[in-house]
C-alpha cells in the first residue's frame, strides 16, 4: 500500500510515521507513506497557499492552484483508489472505514487547514470526505495520522499476530472484553477464576458476554449496529 499525504505543515507528521507499528510496516516494505508540502507546488512568489474568501468573514481559505498541481503531479504517476479530504463535515471515520481502506493500493489524503479548501477542489478531485469526530482541529494533519495508523495496522504482516487486529474493539461493533496478565493475584486484586480454568470454550463464552455487557453499559449505540 502507498499513502500520499498533502499538507501545508509536513513537520506535524514526522514523528507519528517513524515509530511503533507504522515504522515496522514501512521497514517490512508493506506500506509506503509520503508526505508532500503543498507550498512546493504554489506558483505564488511567496509560496502562499491561502487567500480571503469571496464571501467575506474571518479566516483564510486554501487556494485551488497548489492543491490541483500537487494532486495532478501524483495522479500522473499512479492511479489512486481514493483521494480523501479531512473535513469536519465528512463521513465519520470508523473501524469499518479503516477495514475498507486497508484493502486499497494507493490512497491520497488532503489535509484541510484554515477555514477549509476552495469548494472546487472538493467537487473535482475528492472522492471521499472523512471526519474523525464532531470537533474542529487546527488542521487535518492529526486526522490524517489517526486514519493512517488505523489503516496500516490492518495490513497483513504489519502486526506479527494478525488475529490481534481482528479482535480489536469495534471490529464487530462490540467493545473488547476486559484483559488481564500476570500476576494472577496482585495485592489481593485477582484475575477472574474462569480465565485460569484452561477451558477455552468457557473462556470464549465469558469474553463474549463481557464484551456485550461492556458495550451495553458504555456504548449502547453500537448494539443497534451489532443487531
């Protein structure tokens, strides 16, 4: 998989992609992540990428020229399955979305900034608009990092134990059951006896029940999707 990210502040994305699971995926050759500075494509002598909105009001708008140039430059080299725009009014990012995108070959992510991008970018280039939550960030870089992390960890081979990703919270619209590790008794705080019984069927049944009960208590909205 290859992920290209377009941003006006590439420095924000240096650390997230050079550590932990994503770093492992890159080193194994399972994913390529390229961050592009939109300013490099600006024809303005000052490399500006924003301007005032025709409608007036506070805030600046990302201009169309450097974005169009960056997108066309990349599209000339390969075909993209999705060109995503990080937007607070996009579809809500979910585990299902991550699962879908992990099956793609080439993805481009345009990070929103300021008051957003010229609407013509959204109309002519963007194939999908995604939000990571009902709140506003300074820019789309953190959203792009969140999506990339969620997608990359699902690529076969990135995580050594692939079943780990398949049993994460939200994979079946249920939260994960509680987990424990050694010691079995710490200061009188004990691991549930059933987890020590060695009966895999009983343990799995307990985990399923716990997952359902935790979801019912903490995220009952997910049960509507589960049913």
